[in-house]
């Protein structure tokens, strides 16, 4: 296979903020599109790194061109070619990046923490090629980080490491392995959720839609995903009735997603049931209803829904709503917990629970304890305020010190119950709690090469 290498670092301005390209990538040139020898049909993608990784995942893909958001005649589009073309055959393109399969699979804006176990050396370097090749020829070196001249703290600096450590974000930097293996499973920290703090796990809880980016160092990974729908409202009947049942909590579902290369997912977090309907769409297939809790779902970057968890049912005039855990009935009954039914009174029925035990999936998640939240207590107050409690949802408690690493999680309220059903609340239709998604990349055992 022919590989085009340009032996100087290319700093690209036309696709947005300044960043330096690996040496086997060139800007503003493309193989002629009229040949139409595509490895796979063109695909819309958000950046050239994902275009490169997708090309690397197909054995018949030899080169690619990516048009950015200011590209012409295409925008945010990846073309993957079966053939190699010589540089003399390439033609001009606007706001585009082209490349060939090559041994660069670094992640932008990522560095590993340095410590006495993994630090080897640091030196001045003006391009990624020099930094990576030095890692290749240095004993025990497994990873490198290159800082470009724009970085104010460590301009034009290469750092060599004998192992990965806690990932941190940085500006004008890239981190990668000394060699790529596109058929291998990712080692620790070679696949990361690129949130405000790069991490192997994330809790996504704000209602509405979110983009979740997983970047890999050319390797493949899997992630376990837990989905919780929004909780249903407490019972509400207009202009009549006195007793109201509690809402069911949001249903729970889980799945494992395959990450063959850097991948973008779309996540929809279902609202807790509310009196006024709000709608959100994911791939135009799932949406929020009104008093029933909203659906929580995850889709791939092309909008195809992978898995979803329905919201809990609203409570009724006397009966509790069904859900992961059922709502308590009117007459002061408590909501259920851990998949159990809501309490029933002599005359009124509690909501049905799903029977799902959260402990059955704890083994899939290594960074958080999954805790079944207690259902809300019903009220046996005055005649007009005797109502059922909402069904119990789920809580997360961070596990610290996993594999000896310090966790820098965003603040997690361990007392908050995601997907909790709303109380009957005397007919005032207490809202349910929003749903949640826990996304956790499956981790291998951490190891270092001993530095002599």
C-alpha cells in the first residue's frame, strides 16, 4: 500500500481552531471524486479524525478525504477510496483534509498525568512524527504527548511515558501510542469519553438531547450503558376526586455498544412526567409524552436508536402508576422500590413494578455502585390529602480508587433518585424525576513498563 508522507507538520486553520495534522495527512487536496471507487458510500461525520478511523476499520479503504463545516462542494462529509492516488493526481478542494492509512492514531486535546511510575523524559519537538519516532526507539516507551507551539505551558514539547495514567484535557496537544493496532482491543485509557474531563465513564442527566463523543487510539472497545426513563407524575384528576395514586418510576434498560473506532452517540434523557407536554426527538423515533415519564434512549451517529427505556406511568385517581417500581395507591400507600410493586390499600391498587433487580447488572459497572432508591412515603393526612408515594428510582455512588487511580468525577449527588415517580400529593400532580444514562467503557487491567 502506498503511503503519502509529508515530512513536516501541517497546521490547519481552515477547519476551525488551529491544530497540527499528523505527517501522513494533507490539507486542501483530494483524490479525484469522479473515479467513484469508494470503499463504502460517503458518510456525514463531524471531523477528519473519525473519517480516518472509519477508513482504517475497512481493509479495502486506502485513502480518504474529509470536507469540514466550511467545505465546498460538500460539508462535514467523509469520502473513503479503494485506490491510492499519487500527489500529482490530487486536485484542490476547499476546507478539506485528505490522508492515507497510516500509523497515527493520537487523540486531540488529551494528555496523561505524569508520575514517577510512567514518566520517561521530555524534550523539544516541533512535530508529531519526531515525537512518535523517538518513543518508538526509546526503551519502555508506550505513549507520547506532543504539545504544539501554541500551547502556553509546554510549547513544542514531547513527553514520553511508559504507561497511561489519569487522563486530563489540554489545549494544542495530542496523545497517542507508539504504534497503532487497528485490529486490537483498547488498553486502559485508549478509549475515552471526551467530556469536560476525559474519562472512561459519564453520567448524562440533563433532560433533552446530548452528543456523547468516544475517541479511541485506533483500537476498538465496548461500553456498557444503563438507561433510566423519566418518572411518571402523581395522579391528577381535574375538578373531581380526592385520593390520588403515586407515579411509577422510569423503567430501566441496559445494553452493550461496540465502538470499532472513534464514535459519536446521541443520547435523549426523558423528562419526569409534567402537566404540560414537552417534546424532544432522537432520530425522529422517540419523544416525550406529558404526564407519563419521558423515554430515555441512545442512538448511533446516524440516528438509529440502539436501546431505550420507557418512562414510568402517571398515577391515577386512586391507583398507583406502573413502572420500574410501582407508585403507591391512594389511601397513604408507599411507593415500591427495586422493581417492587407500590403499596395497595384495602380498596385501591398500587402500581405494578417491573421485577427488575438493579443488583443483576452491577457487575457490568465498575466505577459506580447502583443503588435502588426507596419509594416515597404516602400521606395519610386529612381526607383531601391522603395520597400514594412515587415509585423508587435509582441512585449512583462513585467507587473511588479503582485500579489505584484517582477519580475526578463531576459532582454526583448520591442522594438524588433518577427516574423517581411523583407523589399523588393531594391532586396537585407532583412531577416525576428526570431519567439518566450511565455510560461506562469496559476497562482492562492497568499496567506499566518498569522504567530502569
